C-alpha cells in the first residue's frame, strides 16, 4: 500500500498513491491507516486524488478508518475523482464525511509503503 504522509494546517494528510481502492487492497489499506494514525492527535485528511476506482470494500475500509479514529479525531476526504465522488454520493457517504475538492498543500513526511 503506497501512501505519502504530510501535514497541512495542523491536520495529518494521507495521500493514497494507488489507483484502486477495492476488495484486493482493503485490508492493506486499513492496516496502513492504522499504522499512519497510531499516535493520537490531529484531524486526518485522506487524499484520494490518485484513486480512479473504488468498490464497496474500499468504501467500507474508509468507514472503518473513520471508526478507528473516533469522533474526537475527524476523518475528512479530499480530491475525489468523478467516479469515486459518485460512489460517495450514491451511498450518501457525502453526508457523513467532510469532502474537500482539492487536497491541501502539505509539508511531506517520509513515505510509507
């Protein structure tokens, strides 16, 4: 699971560097998010700008990440492709997550993978 970690405005920004978030990678995604957010702290912005395809398993993994973080550490979503945005809209997850049109400018941390 390729992702880049950064910081913007006090938030941890996780850029997913995969083109698909589906059943084949959902477990690795959850493990990578758990590792990246192991230390308590700031809100998290998940940049999905590279993701072109997401199925229900991928969406479930994002919901699982939100639950892992808990209500005191919000998970926000950024930079959705049209297809992924449609998944969020059709499942009404666009009413659950705060969605940003673009990822914020970040100061990068070392990549994980």
